[in-house]
């Protein structure tokens, strides 16, 4: 089939490459010309897609990439994987709307459109369907198929990839569900059909709200446990030995990516708008997780005070700018807030990350450097925010005068653990 994947980021590029590998003719569509140029050159910026794998589908002719909407004509399947950010606590579906208008102009009878972007329940039927109908003059369900299949990409996960992660699929009617399910069955090992698009949309938000709330729980426990003189990490290790009724979540400097800082707020916003009620669990989790960078900085200030130093004028090296280990994904990374706070206090802040090569911080005073022995030794304090495998932890222990370890990777006389 002729497949269009709109949006070529952490979700869209792996999906497009996989669809090309199983035999579809795939066009990756993205409005960012730099991104399009990079993909066309066979240079992958997504860890889950090796450049060699990308070049293979490009060379075979099964995959092409474009920023020109005119090349999307006469598609059989279109999948929307564009960003859905929050703006002042309100879901911003501008990218979905723009994409729907573009795809609607090229929509033909019998085609299928699938939304993968995370959003609030009701988006597929209440927002996407009318836009596609307006642009095409066709009717959803009668003239074309429409469904929702939430992305479950976990960047950098070597075990659970697109192909072997069960895929939730839905449609606005039985024919749409069959079309959506049939498409994904060729891409993944197992599909999970659900009864409606709203159910699929809620499933995605439920998954991430579950993680968000539980991470907030252990983050708050970490703060209380320290004040009580209890090793939270030892308690978590012990609890994790229980073979039932417990899932391990670890404290950290905050949450990042699209899933945790943003997705639960889609659900909270929808509940408040539709029902006039507050989703208290989400709001509490937001409050705890959003303030973890502040807690990290407070801990660092306490450590400086103990050593009769001030944050102002001190040199601080932040290790890890991505939000999770062994990836370059720096979306909503808590390191940005930590750096902002330290810079505001007058510190000289440097950041090291072997995966993040672009400057992700608005404040130009943050200097990106390598995690060299010289940088480690020259810092008054080293803060381990993201525990990439590439960091030399023995060198950190040996040469750093003081380390605030937010990931429980180090132990020693010069180390404090979050």
C-alpha cells in the first residue's frame, strides 16, 4: 500500500521505516526541511533506527521523505504522529489540525487515516474526523476509515521495540477497526483491538498517568526518607523482592519526555473541561515531579553550605542532559530546570551528555562540554542527572570533589545520593 507517515520524530521515523521494511511504499512527511534533509541523507537522529537500516529502505526505494504536501496524493494509509504539546496547561493540537487539513485535501474513498499522537479522549471523532471530512468532502466511516492507535515507543529500550510491543488499535466503526488492525498486524507481533477510539485514547493516558503518579510517590518518599534518616534506595530494593503486588519505580531529578510531564495533563484538562472536576492524583503528581529539580538544587545548596561554599561563583558540572539514559531525547528534561535554577543563583554551569549534541537550553550561559577528567576535576560539584552508560563512573568517583548522585549509581565519601 501507499503509506504516508506524517511527522518524522521519535514515533514517526521508526514506524515509517518498519512499514517500508514489510513491503509498503512509504512517504515520510515532515514540515521541518532540516529534518527531511537529514533523513534523505540516511542520517538517523533516532536511537531506535540505525542509520544503516534507514539507508537500506531509502536505497530500496520503499521509503522516501518530503516536506512537500503535494507528494502525498492518493495514499492508502496515513498515520499522524505529530507533536501534541501543552501550552499553559491546555492541549495544543495545532499540529494535528494542520496535518488533518493537509491530509484531507488528498483523502480518497477507501483510504484509512490513523492518529497516533497522544491526546485527550474524543479527539479522533470530535476534532480529526470533521477536519478530514471538510477537506475531502467525504464522510468518515462511510467513505473512508478512521482510527486511533496510541504510540508506545520507549526510546532507547533494547528489549521492547515497535515490533514486539503489543499495539492498541481502534476504529470509529467495525470496518475502520478492521482496516487499522490489518495495517498494524503486518508491522507488529501482536495487536490489541479495543471497542472505541475514546477507549484507546484513554488507554494511552492511563498508562502514563500510572507511571507519573508512582514516580511522584517515590520522589516524595525520597525527600521524607532522607529527613527521617532512612535509605530510600535500600527500602525500594527490599520491596522489589516481593514477587507480587509491587512494581519498582525509582526516584530521580524529575520527569521528562512527552509521556510523563505532559500526557497526564491531557486527561486532567479533559476531566475538568467535560465534568467540571479536578483530577487530584494528576495535579498532586504534577506538583511533586515538577518541583524535583528545585529539590536537587536545594540539596546542592546544603552540600555547599556544609563545605563553607556558596553556589554563586561555583562551577557545577551536570552529567546527563537527556531525560532518560542512553538516548538523545531531551524533551522536557529536568536538567533544563536544574541548569536554569543554578544559573539564576550565579553558578557557572556546564553540561555533559554524549548523546545530546544540540543546545537544548534557552539560556546560552550553559556551556556544553565533554565528561572529561579535566572537567570533572575542575568542578566544585558534579550532579549526575542521567546515568548514561558512557560515563566513566570510576573517574567521577576519583576526581570529583563532590557528587550529588540523583540515580544511585555511585557510593563513596564524596557522594551524596538523592
